[in-house]
């Protein structure tokens, strides 16, 4: 099963160059910061060079100590050996100490005394240099870590802003096909995994390469035989990392998908907590969340199983290399071809060879996670929006409000059954157009096409003769006021929500809009009045109060085209009557499109469109439709009879 998943994931990456280069694109965000992006790597080079200098100092210490000790022991022995025997043994002593064979006994003693006297100073000098290199490494390692973290946070900031900006620009059809939880996990967890790699993994990768390269150069310059002995472990380790990296990336992609599903369940449950409690579905939803959490955990365990096998294998390879080095190095010391200081230096550099190999295991983990997450991030950033400005789109001038639908047909996602079929009608400037029909008849689709939330599959829509696809989205939507059936308010004050579309509005303008929407009285009853916080999604307000705030928000724009999608559905009859009379005044001089479930709210419209199964089956005024449209008459009579029965009771 895993092999099949890996093969499919590999095929996808091969077919999609953007997915294959996703992590590279994320890293290129560092280029926005120019020299700041280079600072961590400059500091890394200095810190690594300081680290590489220490083993040589350790060698100097050991060689100074051993040479001083040996010289002192030889001097003591020379003082105790009779002179006639010393002369005979002098050639062997000179060979054993590595001194010039032409030296006399007195010259040898002078040099041995010099070795003894210089050893303490050599020791002190080496220790001082070790301390200096340690300080340098500490300071520049701190600077490297600080700037790497700062740059990675900057990249995460840019990625999140680009993601959010793109999500805002994507058309409704994209959001119809993608769940909110999945988008949220990409903007949070996926970005964080990319950030961690850029701030830690990438720097560690560069540091490992520098340390590995520097160590190999020093090893070959120190002892070629030992260097060649250690070399075979590198390609073995590299092959292991490549194999495990190829297996890991699709598994990490699966982990992120499972986390997205888990986040979606969580988001839906938090948003619908009242419904869950009202229908006592807590246990079912807990089980649903538990199942998603189990899926995410099981997938994470699969990844953990892979890497719990990788790391012991890598350490085994490293230990086998160390065994080979101990064998060859031990023989070199016995043969006198290698000093203790050189051996200790080589051992420390050998450790520097194993450290990058061990680090690569962690780096490959971060790289796999980051690559999978970067692919998911750029899937959104590269997503094509169905609704965009044409290259030659022009700014829509101030409109009068003449709207025309010309043989408009619409299908969701470009296929399937038509939601609207050959819809044609005209709305003159200042007219009120009422849309009436059963649920699913196409009323909401018509008002969604007007601000270009969607584009017609066939036909065209014009405002003042301007085809909607020929004008810019901002200039179009800024001249349309909308109150949707599902009222959405944002966390903040009532003032901020009313001024959402016109943030520079004065207090007088905000209050005037609230009064027109019959909202001023209930707002004034709050202790903080217009500075009252409405809570998330406006939960502290009733449905009718939220709808009136939304109407005030639309009216503040003073639009020439007004869309009211069942905007009085959440208010009682008394409030509806007051609100409707205010709306009647406000709709004068504007082209207004009104959707209402209650026929009483549309009887005075200039034109009523009766829709049935996506088609306009009748249009006209109330009296005309009562005579000419059986569907309209049936709707009217059924609602009037219900109203009369309610009144009689």
C-alpha cells in the first residue's frame, strides 16, 4: 500500500514541476531581504571555521605535553646512564626522538631542555586559542541562530500574507470546492513547517556541507590513508538519505491531509456548537473527531516507524566506519607513523564527519515535511480564479443602474444541470425588481451573478451597457450594496461593522444609516451604544438585530444598485413593517433587487420575476401576475390564506 502511495506521489511530482520546486520557491522568499538573508550564512561560516580550528589546538596541546614529558624522561635517563654507554646509544636515541642524526650529545641535551621549557608555553597558547575560538563560535552561532530565526519569521509572514491575499481573490467556486479547515491548516501548520526548515533545517544543511567539506580537506591534508578509510561511509549514508527522503515526502503529505481533515471537523463543530447541543449530537461529533484524530495519529506513526528505522541504521554505518578508523589508526601509532596528538586531532575531525551525517537525518525529516507543506501552500497561491479582471478591463464609471440579463444560463463548476436557463430581463434605473419562487428556483443565483461572484456559463449581463466581464471587479462591487440572506458580522464594535465598506465614514453618516435601517434605537439601548462589541460572527445580537446592522452597512455605501436577499426574514412582523417602510424610501432612486419569501414584501415592486426551476416563468406587477400567472396566484393565495387563518386563531 505504501509503495503504491509513494509511486503515485512520485508521479504527481514528476508531472507537476511547480510541486517539485515548491520548497525552492519558498526559499526564494529569502531573496526579498537581500543582505539580511545572507547574514546567517556568513556568521555560520565564521562559527564553523572556529569549530574546525579547535582539533588542531588540541593536537598542539597533546604533542607539547607528550614531547615535553618524553624529553624530560630522556634527560633524566641520560643523567643516570654512564657516559661510555650514552655515546654508543646516541644514534638510537636521536632516531627515537626524531632529532637530527648529526647532533652531538650536548646539542641533544640543549634541544631536549628546550622541549621541556617550551611545553608549558605551548600548552598555555593552545588553551588561549581554544578559548578564543570557543568565544567566536558562541557569538557567531548566536548571531546565526538569531538572524536565521528572524528571516524565517519574515518568510512565514510573507507566505501567510500571500496566502490570505490569494484566498481573498479566489472566486466563490473555489471556496465551494474547498473546506475552510483545509485552508486554515495551510495558512498555519503548513507555513510553520516551511518556516522551521528555512530557519533551522536549511541553515543546518548548509552548515553540515561546510563542516563536511572542511573536515574532508583537513583529513586528507593530515593523513591520506586514514581519510580514505573513512570515505566509504559517506556515499552509503547519502544513498540511505535519498531513499528515505523519497519515501518520507509522500508520507508527510498524507500527514498534512489528515491534519486538514481533523482541523475541518474541529472548525465545523466550533462553528455549529449550538446546533450540536440542540440536537444532542455531542457523542456522535466526539466520535467523528476521534476518528479523524486516529487517522492523523496512525499516519504520524507510519512516518515515525520509518525514521525509527533510519536513525539506528545511520548510526550503525557511522560506527562501522569508526571501527575501520580505529583499526588503521591503531596500526599507524604502533608503527610510529602517527603521533598521539595527530591521532587525537584525527579522532575529533572524524567526529565532525559523523555530526553532519547524523544531522542529515533530522534535516531530511524537516525537508520532507517542508516540501509537502510548501507544495500544499503553492497549490493555493497558484490556483486559478474563475473570476478575474480581463487584461484590458476598464474601471466602471459611476452607474445609473440600468441592468440587463441577456439569455443568461449558469451551471455550477461549468457542468451539470443548469441552475439558470436562458434568463432575460431588464431593470431600469431606480426600479425595484422582486425575485419570487420556490427554494432552488434560481433567485440567489441571479443576485450572485450581478456582483460577479460567479460568471454566466452562457449569455451576458450588462450595467448601463457595460458587460460585467469588461470592467474591473473593484469598480463593479464598490457600486453595489448587498445584504445577504446569511448575515455575517465581524468581531469588533457595531460602529466598525456598519463602516466595514466605508472605514472613513463620519459618526453622523453611521448614525444616519443605522436610523434608516431601524437599528439606531436598539443600538442606543446598549451601555456602550455604537462601541458595543458584537462578538464572533455577531453572536451577541439577535438575528433581527444582525440583519439591521447588515442593512445599515450596505446603505452607508449609498449604492446605485442595492441587493436585499431575504433581508427581513429574521425580524418579527412589527419590525418588518417598520423596516420595509424605511426600505421603500431608501430604494427610491436605486435599482434594487429584492428576494423575499413573504409575498407581502414584494407586492409594491416595479417588476416581479417569478422563477421556477431556473427559468423566468412570469414577470410583471402584482395585479398583472395575479391575472396572468397561475404560479404567482397560487403563492399569493396560499400565503394570504395562512395569514388569515393565523389571524382568525
